[in-house]
């Protein structure tokens, strides 16, 4: 079955490698590269690498579309992005050789509500049980609840939506009534804290917040935790899983690879343990690769087999359990 990904605000990721970032000083870069990116594009790219048929919906600036079109052609991603006047934003990733990345996300095109309506129309045929992944920020010009309205429309038709949103878009989605909520969400810890309006000083507080969302009617809540991997919470259980090994290099897009793993596992009807293994393997497989690309299937399978999910409560009770 074809999977749909939605990206209202793609980005060209300009990764600048430098030895050390010293604010206020001149820094000579060692290398620069450009990748077609943005959360929805990255998810589609990883799903295509995993052999999944993908359609990509959303918006794209007319002035610099070529780098995206090359990626879509190379990976066989069906390009349903509506072209809008102007250029897609460039997001600068300052990658220090020690592994730290500083993101400077620039503004890009301004969209109109009519553009969002066209995206809604392009997804009007999506029906019960089908999977749609909605990720990333919204461009200027769209109402704060645009993503939430799309989630509600799709969920209302029985589609399973996987939402990876932040800020006001996440707030709007999590405020939807049961029945309009997404099937799955994947905030990171900071995004969940921002939504909850408090810091999770104890791991148990993060676990409680994830469980509360499941109780509200979201079937699967995944909270990404950086080097600690992710927490996976559903009505069937609660697990924590971390990558079997951490690669150095850019972490940009690892969360998107995890979202692709979640969507792929849902498409295959995997149980929570296997879903956690696959999602973690996708994230680990992307780490150390430039751009949002996955290794071959055999490597992903080996990574998934090496992941050791543990009960989330065991992780939460670990000594020194500041999240
Ligand atoms: O849509 P947002 O939240 O601004 O994030 C965009 C950035 O996130 C990434 O998709 C990585 O998750 C980058 O490719 C992109 O630059």
C-alpha cells in the first residue's frame, strides 16, 4: 500500500563542517554540502530506502525545486508537492568535528491558505486504515491549526496519522477531541515538555505525560530521547530502546528516520517490541550517514536484532534518572 507523507515546509539542509564553533569569531569551514531535507522529505526518503512506495504531499518553493526533484527521481518518490511562488528555505547545520550540531533554520516562502486547501484536496481520497505521516513546521502564511485540521480530517475518515510536530502545531493536534486525534505522535523530550508546560526533572514525569496521551486516545506515543533512544508507549505496553551503537557525525534527520521506522512498522502490523526495534534501527542506521538515507535492508535487520528494548518503568527508575 502506498504511504503518504506530508511536508508543508521542506528545507534545503546546508551542512557546514567546522572544527569548532566560536560565536563572535571568524570560523573557516572544512566542508559544505546541501541535501534536500525537511522532516516530511526525510521521512519519505527513508521510507523509499526501505522499499516502501511513497507519495509526498505538501508545498515546495518554485525557485529552487531542482535539488528536491533529483532526490524524488532517484528514490522513486511520487512528487505531489504543490509548487508555490518563492524559494524553499535553507537550514544551516553547523557541524563541529566533535559531533555537536547547531541549527540555524531560515525563513522561506510564504504560503496562502489556498495552498493548504490544495494539499487537503490532494489527500481527500485517503480512507480508513491508510497511513499518513505529517511532519515538520509550517511556513509563514498558514494558520497555526493547519496541520491539526488536516490530522482531524484524515482521522475522521479512519486514516492512521503519524504526527511529528512541535510548538503551536503540536499543541493544536493534542487539543483535538478523541476521534480526531492522530494514531501516533513522536515528540522529542523538549517538545513534550513545551506542550506540558513544565520540565521533566524525573524520567517518571515524562513517562506519565506519555501515558496520559495514550489514555486520551492516541494509540502510540513515542518520545525520542537523544542518546537514550526513545520511549514507546501504547495500550499494549511501555518500552525504552536505544541504538545498539552510536555513530559519530550529523544527527540531523535521525528523528525523521525513527518516524519512518514507526510508520513502516505500523504498515506491517508489528507489535510494540518489534516496532521499537525497527524504529530504533532506522534511526541508528541513518546516524553517521550524510543526508536522510538508510543502509541496505540486511544492515537494518542486523541493527533491529541487536536492539534490546526494556520496560519503560525500569528505565524510569534507573539511578540518576534525570531525563
Ligand atoms: O520543520 P522544522 O521543524 O523547522 O525542521 C526542519 C529541519 O528538521 C530536519 O528535518 C531534521 O529533522 C531537517 O532536515 C530540517 O532542516
